[in-house]
């Protein structure tokens, strides 16, 4: 069974100022796919994000999804801290997520989220909004099975 770990990056949710809605959304999406959820953490924006992602990677899930901290606010550093942990990026994923989001809300183009591979794990930064998360999960629905198969050495499917 495939597994996902989730990191919600939100200073307000970590402080209990408001209830996180994106974590449960990602958890439902994963379980509906038949995946197990290994862990769901909530971390405030800031220097603890990188260590939290590194901690999730230790369990070697197939996928780590982060939500939040991807914008241009001075404290939004999720992409920067994620990038340091990646072996390589998958820029097309992030570009397509921004494109799809920008068709609905222009501010989606301000997201700096990245996607890539760390060891044998796919890592994807999604925005902190529920709409951005839904867009990201929809894009993952389109490509995730192929991504995981490729990461584990699968062959390209013939389309002719």
C-alpha cells in the first residue's frame, strides 16, 4: 500500500488560532485513493519547516505533501526549505499547478511551491488555501500513479 505524510505550514493553525482544513482534505483524498496516511503535522511558518519535512522523509513514504508557506510573505519559506532536501525538482508539476490556479484566481501565480524527489519520495508543496489544495490534489490525481511507477523504475507506457 502506498503511503503519504502531510505537513501543514500555518502559524495560526499551529497556535490554535483557527482550525486547519487542508490537512483533513489531503487525508481524505489519500484514503479515498487507498493510500495510508503515516503522519499529519502542523508547523508554524519559519525555520522549523525544513526539519519537519526531513522528519517525515525518514519514514520513506511514497509522497510528502505540504500545504502553506508558499507565497511571497516574508515568513513563507516552505519552498526554500523543501528545495534543500530534494535530490532534483519536477518543475513541470509546479508550473502546471500555478497555471491551473491562475485560471481561477490571479494570486495563484504568486505561489513559489516546488515539487521534486528526495530519495524515493515525491515531495509536493501546495498552497495553504483549500482551493489551491484541491487544484493540487486534482493535478496529483492526473499524474501521481505514473510518478510513483517511474520513481520505482517502471517503464513508460506505450500510447500508440
